[in-house]
C-alpha cells in the first residue's frame, strides 16, 4: 500500500470525511494538523501547488487534492488502484 499523508485542520468536517473514507478502505495514513503550525501549512501549500485549504491529501507522490477529489476518485473506481500502488 502507498504512503498516505493528509494535512488537516481542527474541526474540519471535510478532513473528517476524507479520513473516514480512507479508514473504510483500510488505508493507514499520516495526519499532519496544520491548525497551529504556520510552518506545516506553508509546507503543505508548497507541496500542493499553492493550495492552502484543508484537507490536502497525498497518496505516494500523487497529490490527490481535497476531500471532494478523494471521493471523486473513489466514485470513478480509481481510488483502490491508487491505494494499492
């Protein structure tokens, strides 16, 4: 299974939904909360091509995007393949 990193924020419903989907898929992930860390938020934005909203999800070296992007991949039948790399 690919390494998964999800940058999150406190009290973020989209972050919770993205984590819930990953857990349903049996995927383990590293969560980085950027709420009180400007350095981590800056790191996230740099890796995400300037995106500063949370969540920002990375599977392996692929920047998936946010929660809606993750669910779109799942609905298109592409998420399982990406998780299995």
